[in-house]
C-alpha cells in the first residue's frame, strides 16, 4: 500500500493532476520513475502488487501461500 500511495502522490506532484494508474507514455513514466528513485518502476509496481494480491487472497479467502 505504501509503495502505491507514494507513487500516486508523487504522480500528482509531477503531473499536476491526480491519477491512479502508471502513465502509459514512456516519457512520463520515466519522469515518475526518476522522481521516485525507481529505475524499473513498472517492474517494482508489478512485484509489489503481486505480493499484495497474495496477502489479500490469503487473508480474505484463506488460500495458502504460493
């Protein structure tokens, strides 16, 4: 949650408008990645959201870890 919240808040500061998704435009994504100090932002986002999904499924659906 903290990673996604930080990225969303930084995107607002960089872009001047709210957004809940990573930018599709590679130049804008690069600007956001640099501002967060995450050169591989899209991969870090995927890794973080996969981990969060696993926790959600385990806690709410009782599924065993992967």
